[in-house]
């Protein structure tokens, strides 16, 4: 059993594996609202467009958000007129064009949602600097949405080897997600992986112990899916010679 747990920990180790917390929002829309993929925490993140309705408390915000909500329909209509072989590329090209225009022209909710959408798309295309640029422009108050944006920002920083910035973003996500422990645990797991990759084993161990001590319910849920925090703790202790 111990050998299996250690093997599992090693398989899950690796900054690139842990970094796939969010898939492209564009791909998710195209594939019938596919669940956002995560390597460790089995948490379904609600599509960003749904959160847009939280901003509909003022007319100006509603009008701004409406500009964003119509982009997918417009792109889909254009794609339907294209050759079936080209429909996906037409859809993506049209959506990207309109999202970029909205992000540039609109300073309201629509622009914020467009930047978040673009960031997820750029991330899926491995254009991490472009994704970072989009995420730096967003102004979000809704905590779940904001925490996930911080995690996506951290993913981008990791892939550009800006580990200090990644850790800062993950700490921000944990702080924001105080009422959503699943998201906090996801951010902490990523933080531990970044620290482990930097060979900061004592710091990584402290994070895993924090997860086990402060998030007992989530730790048990992960164990039920085959992710054993004790195995990660044992790995870090072994690396420290304990």
C-alpha cells in the first residue's frame, strides 16, 4: 500500500501536470459546456458567462454584459455558413476577433468577461504572456470568479517560470477562497507543487500539512478518489531525510 501511495505521489508530481487546472473557456463552450479540467481537486468551476449575470443589477452593466453574451451566438451563426470542415476554425476566429474588440473597447462587465474568456483561450493555446496581459486588466469582486482567475494567473506565471509571482497569486487565491475550501485546497496543492519543483521541500511539506490539518473534509474526499495527502507528506519527509 505504501509503495502504491508513493508511486501515486510521484505520478502526480510535476509542475506541468498540476498546472492544468483550467481548460480553455472557448473549448468548454464549443464542447457543450464541458467541465473545467483539474488534475487533483474534483471541483466543477461554473462557466464564467454565468457569473456575468451577477453584474446585472444596473442597466449599464446589463448592456455591457449583453455585448459579451452575444459573441458566441454570432460566431456560431457564422460557422454554420462555412464548410463543415472549417466550422471550428471559423467559430474560433470570429469569437477571438470579437472578444479582442470588446476587451479593448469596453471598460465594463462585458470587457471584463471578454478578458477572462480571452485569458482562458490564450492559456489553452500556450500563449501565457497574452493570458497574463488579459488577466491584469480584469476587475472582479465575486470571490469564486476572482479566486479562479488568480489560479489561472498562477498557472500562466508557472509556465513562464515566474515562480515567485505564481506563489503570490496562489496565496491570493487561498485568501479569497476562504468560503470555498475546494478552491483553496486546489490552490494550496499547486503551491506545494511549485515549492517542490524549486526543491523547497520543507515549505512544500508545510503546505501539505496545512491541507491535512485545516481541510480535513476535502482531504477525505480526495482520498476517496485516490489522491492521498499522506503520500505527499511522506514524499517530502523522505526528501528531507526524516
